[in-house]
């Protein structure tokens, strides 16, 4: 069996990046920062194939992705952790293949996802919601309230990277599951309009909490 890789997203950028990266690395897993380290790579320019091939070449066969998301439902509050079980990405044309092998049924690895949920259930303070639909947008801009109203009829979370990463991981033979961290209510959800400053405050607070929670989950996944 290969090793586990953790892919950190925008939750681990900025002032809390190094602490979270080092904390995860101490668990004996491979760590990859989705948005890069030397300079921030915006979501629509991330090379998911290069990222995931590097993990595959380092002997990884399982990926736990940490994703910053907006909530499409007020009841999924800021600070919630959710392990989605499906996604919508109708615009997505990403593939590592240039032949008929690209005709695959994408999705999360069921067995690996169940192991992640079991480890979360056994970890103190790691309340991770089981299931939900993630809608991937192109980015880097946020969505309009009208776009969010359409998405909210079909999905629970919105983000800009996870579906692309999941598709590529599956094509490379990497078992993939994700924990989504709700850093904001989507634009038009709730009473106040979306604010980048508020999003960054929530993201920093969530990162501090996620640091300990992720360590507990990884401890439960060891072996």
C-alpha cells in the first residue's frame, strides 16, 4: 500500500501556511499546497495534473484534499466541515487522456471516503458532515447572487478547484476524498453581501481550528 497525501488549499495560504504545513507533515504524510508556495496560483490556473502526478511519483495512492468553500445554505454555517459525496462541474473539460480512456465515471473513492469519515468520527472536535454536493465554478471571481440562487437549487457548497482535482486523481489511480471547510456564505446567502475582508477573517479562524482537527483525523488514518 502507498502513502497518504494531504492537499492543502487556500485555507493554508497566508500567515498560517507554514504552521499548518509543518503540522500535517509531522503526521508522516506527503503535503502538497494546491495554490503553490513561492507565489499564489489562482484557481483557474492550477495545474492539477502536475500536482497529482508529483504525489503519485512519491508513492502516494490516497489523497485527502482540504478545500475552502462557500455555503449555499444558511444552515451549513461558517466553520462547518463537510465531506461531500458528489459534485457538479458542467463546464469542466479536464482530463489527462487524449483517447477513449477519458470516458470514465468520475467521483470520490467510496472506501477511502468512508475511512476518512470514520477517522473524523473518532477524533475529538472533528464534526464532519457526511455528504453534500459541491458545485465547481471557474473562478477566480466570486459568483453573482443570481448564479448562487441557481446553484442552491442543486448543490450545497461552491468552490473553484475540487472537482478538477478529483477527476484527475481518479485518472491517475489515486483514491480521493475531500473535507470542505466553509469559510463564507456564498454571495447572496444570508443578510450581508459577501466581503473579502470577512472571508479572510473566517479563513484564518478556521485554519487555526483545522490545524488540530486535521492532525486528529490523520492519526486515525495511520496504518
